[in-house]
C-alpha cells in the first residue's frame, strides 16, 4: 500500500496527532503562542507609552528601549515553534512540487532532519552561552545594567521548543509504524541530554584544535532518531547531505577566495533545492563551515549571532508594522477604499485596474508588507474585476504588481532590514522610496491603460460617476489618510522615531478597528498571532543569514570580490547589470528577504567601492526584490493569489504579471540613468 504524505500542520491517517508525544509538544507550543502574543502586545504598548510620555509630558523613560528590545527577542524565539507549527518557515519548492506524495514526504523529512541538527546545535551553544553569562554575572552596558542571562534565556528556550516542534512535524509527517519506534524519539532525546550534561562542557583536542563534543553527540542523536522515526533511507540521506556539505567546506578551506565562495554557495544551493527551510539551510552550512573552514572551530558564533542579530531596537518596527497590517486586514476599510477609487477613475480605460494600483499604493503606505497587500487586495479587488468583465490575466496581473509596492513605499519592512544590515538611516531610506514608489505605481497604471487599449475584450465599458458620488466616496479614503498621518506624520514631525512609528501605527489601526466595531478580542489575538508567526520566520532568516555571512566575512570573501571587480576594471553599468541579473536569477528560486540577506555581505561592498550611494542601492535592491516576489517559480505573491483565486490557474496569473515585470525592469534602468529620482527627496529633507 503506497504511503501518503501527512501535512505537518494537519491530520494524518491513524491520527498520529493524538499520540502523547505530539499532544505534549502541542501543549508547549500553545503556551509559547499565548506568551508570544502577550509579549508582542506589551511591547507595542510600552513603545506607545514612551512616545506619549516624551512628547506630551516631556518625561522620556530610561527603560522602554531596552525592555522592548528584550521583549522582541523573546517573541521572536518563542515564536519559532509557533511558526513551525503553522508552516510559516519558507522553503524552495522547485523540486518538491514535481514529486509524487510518497517521495515528497521523504524529501520533506530529510529537510526537517537536516534543519533539526542546526537548531539543536544552536540551542546547545546558546545554553552554554546562557550558563556562562549567569556564572560570571555579565550585565548590559545600558542604564538598567540587566543581567544578560535573563533576556538571553528565551533564546535558549525558543531553540529547544523549535526543535521539539520540528520533531512533532516529523512524527506527524511519517508516523512510526511500531510503538517502540514512537517512544524511541523521547528516549534518544533523554540520552542526548544526559550526554550533553556529562560531556558537553568538555573540549577534546583533535588535529591541533579544540572540538566541542556536544555537536557529535547531537549529530549521533539526530541520526538515531531519524533511523527510528523515518527509516534507514531518510537517515542515510541526512548523513550523506551533511557529508557533502562537509566535503565542500573542506575543499573551501585552503582554496582561493573564488573557489571558497563557490563551494559554500554550492553547499547552500544543494540544501535549498532539496527543500531544506531557507533559514535552516543557511544556518546548517554556516555551522559546518564554522567547524571546518576556520583555523579553530568557532561554534560559539551560533549563539553570538542568534543573540546579536535580533537584539536590536530598530528591528522591533518589523513586528509593529506587521501588526498594523494584520489589524487593517480585519478592519474592512480596504473595501471602502477600493470603492472610492473606482468612482474617481470612472470611465478611464482599465479603470478598476487603476483603482487597484491606487489602493495598493495607499495600503502599502500603511502596511509595509507586500504579502499583506496581496492577501488583502487579492481577496477584494481581483474577484470584483472579474465579476465586472475584466480578463483574469489583467485582474490578477495588476493585483500582483500592485502588491509589490508594499516594500517600496514607506514604511517598508525590507528597508528596515536593509538599513539595519548596512547601517543606512531608515528615515532616509523611507523618504528615498516615496518618489520611486509613486512613479512605479504610475508605470503600472500606464501598463494597464495600454493593455486595456491594445487587447480587445480585456476590459469592459465602465460607467461614469458624477462629482457628488466621487466626493461622497472620499469617506472611504479618510481612514487611510488618518493612518498615514499617524505613521509618517509622527515620524517626520519628530514625535516618534522610525522604530516607534510602527507602534504608533498599530495603535492607530487598533483604534480604527474599535471605532468601526470590527474587532473582537479573538480577532485581536489572531492578528497578534499572525504577527508573531511572520516576525519569527523573518527573524530566523536574519539569524541564518547572519551566521552564513559571518563565515563569508571571516574568510574575507567580500573583500576579495571587491578586489576582483576593481582589478577587472569593468564599467559600473556592467557591474550593476551583473548584480541585477544575479538578483533576478535568485529571485526565481529564493524568497526575497532571504535573497537580500544572503547576498548583501558581498554585493554591498562592491557597490560602495564603485561609488554608488548606499541609499540609492537600497531602493534599487528593494525594486529587484519586488520583481522576485512576482517571478515564478517561487514568487510568494503569485502563490498567495493562487490560493485566493479558487479556479484560476497559476499560468494565467503568471502570464498576467509578465507585462508588469517588463515595466519594473524598465524602471530599474530609469533609476540607473536618473539616480536623482531616489536621492532628490532625501536631499530636500536635509
């Protein structure tokens, strides 16, 4: 009888989710879920308190920045298991989608076991780090002098719970046939814990270097558990994959910079193509490289990068902007905005398409997320366009294109991450994205206009609306104007910092929902839970990329790349063309934020060495990332729309978005020829 693939997030034949092991892990995840939601809401609340206390009463606090950052770290790492349970961690499905159910289940299991070893190793290193901080009473340099083991403890607990969540999914994915196999997993976990307690703190000298015995213990435990739960084929595949990665890292150890970089990238691509979660693939390759490409093993970097890459106040804005978007989705005001824009565009050829782009631009200005824009407008505008006689290709093509404005028009989550990675001021990046975002929206409208005129039957004849109807419809725009005023107004009036503006926007969105009676207590919980999931998967990408890029930086690969480009004496436009082609190629197979984090350590030094403005490059990079969002086979916006569309085939959505991709590529060229489009507004702000 053929095997059937069980969904890690659902039910499976024989009800493996009812097993005591699964129920115990589910109970722990529910606790983490509730704690994460409360921490998120508390974090947003105290940031708003800081803004009010400072602006209204001239009484700034000394604790909010530090405490809110620690709360952010806690919700991120406790949220990892929550995101895993919901299936939120992204992977490349280039190969898995072409396999039948049994083979897909095997490959999924292999990917989860590979990722589990990295998670377990990172958790072990974090536990050692945590214990050391407690033992030596290490304290923060801030005014609170917080003992560092306290805010670091959720990182350790989060990794352990994340590992348990992966084990839970593995159990449900391919339930062990015999009872003894089911209980072998907990027994092996107990044996690994005992081994770590007895021998994990000791260091073994091997080949002139110090070896942490904890990693071999964890590796043996993972392989033993894989053998017991998933069978010999899966365990052998996991061992061979790690052997392949280790072999490539050994080849990279004494090679030239070019071959070293190629070997590490090849190891990463192998894991990505086989379906290992993107963040875990970067972390796994980084972990092996920290062992085998360094003069001395540097596994402590797993803990260091896990803590330092997330322990940043600037990144708290990601959670609060996502929360704002999640609340807006539940408020119902997006439908009113769309109705208002329909009346204003009237009988213009492709009027509803223009209204969709306009609604996308306005929603982007308050959500900061292309995925939120796609999910919201994809459920509202595309079905309405089709109902009124628009072609399916134009309807979904313009929605997909409009959704990409979410990470260009401020506030932008991608810009926050870019600014944090390269040290560029987020406020300036936000201003730099305004004019390009509006111009790109205009180009989308022009594309829809030409489509409506050039393709017979693509659009129906629209009715005209009188001025009275247009003016009355403006009421649907007012809530968005209120939010824009709260977010951008508080930011540029000096009331709130760019990081705090997200919390202000979330509070404003909550007030709108309450004023409209569109949000129950359960709805607030669901919005916060969605935020935890999205924030956790984004920050795990940051952690994985931070580990991977640390290896690149230590091996001086970015410097070697800069020297190679300089020595080649290529024209700047040729280098930018090559960088653009690399991003377009990667965008076809790798999720956009992952792609940015994986490549910035190499591309950014090259761009700066050629004399390009970091702010300009940030906007161009975000634009290239936008193209990746709607480029098959991985474009996430395409799959969101496919999931919302019912019976519309993915092929129709892809064909519909192609003209808009051409428009975006033309816009990239325009920004290169006229960089002032990006830099003019920030220069006026100075």
